[in-house]
């Protein structure tokens, strides 16, 4: 063993058939060291020491650590570190062949190039997906905005039509919301006098043609009316259109109901009636002459 330390070249010839593990094991035994002693000195597991002495380097997790362990083991046993590493190389000629190292490096470079191409393809796919998502989002926003614009246009178009529809409804509401509705019930309870449009026109024409009349109603807008004379007979009823003029020569006092008094001008016994006394948009019920019940 002293010859191996002092004359490494000669020892290499003497240990040609000795493995590096066997050499370390024999030297340890000669120096009276146990496997536990070596493991404790090198801060290694006993299983690693056993694997090295059995030339089973699979116990070393990282192959690059093998040479470091061998150098430390040789130094502990006072062996020539380079001679031990050279002996290890002789046992592993394929692993440390220069050509194989070059092939390994070339293979590693090729693998890295392949990985780089794969990463580029992956990045490209991710970018395309992001672009598609952005395009879809903008198209969705455009469709929603267009739908909202169309809805707004349709609403604007419907507003005038709704206003026209609501006008008669407001007229009916103003008539129905008026608190005193007793005259209408009274009319319903009395024996109805049903006048056809032709009969009403005939009566109005006859009254208009008569030079003697005591009540004249001029309509500046559409208005619903109900007029009774002193006998309780209905002398005018229904919706009168704008521009209509009605002249009556019945027995006063008249019981008059107007749905829209603000659009009616009344002349009673040659005197103009002040219509401003009635609330606009409210049903007016009164008698002529005024104050007569």
C-alpha cells in the first residue's frame, strides 16, 4: 500500500486487476477502519460507502459527485487521489470517452434546440388564442352596442304613438276620477232615451235651424257631454268633435256635464259663460242658470 502512495506508476501496474472499490476496501481494513468510521469522517451514508467499495455507484444520486467522493475517500486513506481516479476511469471507459462526451454534448444541444422550437410553437399558439379572444370580445361589444342603438331607435319611434294612445286614456281617466258621478248613475237609473246618431243629428239640425234657442255650445276640441233639460230629458249626449256647434231650445234649467270644459264655449240666453271657473282637465258638472239646483 505504501508503494501505491510513493510510486503510483508502479502501483498502477500491480493493481491492474484490482477495482477501485476493492482497493479502497482493502486499504480501509488494513488501517483498521470500519465502514461507519469512514461514513462519519466523510459525512456520507454507510450505504454509499458500501456501494463504492462494491463498485456499485448507483447508490450515488448524482453521478458527478462520484469523483468527489472517491477523492475524499482516497485522501482519508492517504492514497494517491489521481491514481484512484485513473483506476475509476479504467473501470468506466465508455462514460469518460472523449468522443462519447462530444456526442453527449451534441445530443444535449440538439435536445435544447428541439425544446426551444417546441416552446416557440407553444408561445405562438398562446398568442393566437389571446388574439382570438380579443377579437371575439370586441365583436361582442359591437353587437351589444348595435342592439342597444336599435332598441333606442325603436323606443323613440314608439313614443309619439304611445302619446297618441294615452291622450284618450287621459281623457277617460279625468272623467272617471272625478269624485261626483251621481249624475251618471241617475241617468242609468232613469228610463234611457237612446238616440241614434241620425236622430241626434236631426234634432241638432232642427234646433240649429230654429231662430229661437237659449243655449249654444261651441267646441274647440273633442269633448264628451251630457245635457238634461228641466224635465229630465236628455237633449245632448256623446263625444262632440272639434268645430262642432250645438244650439238648444229646451226648457231650462239645464243639467250639464262636460268632460273637457276648457275646450267648450257656452252662450246661455245671449250671455257668455265664464269657463275659467272650471278646472282644466277635470269633469265639470253644473246647471244653467248657474246656482239653480
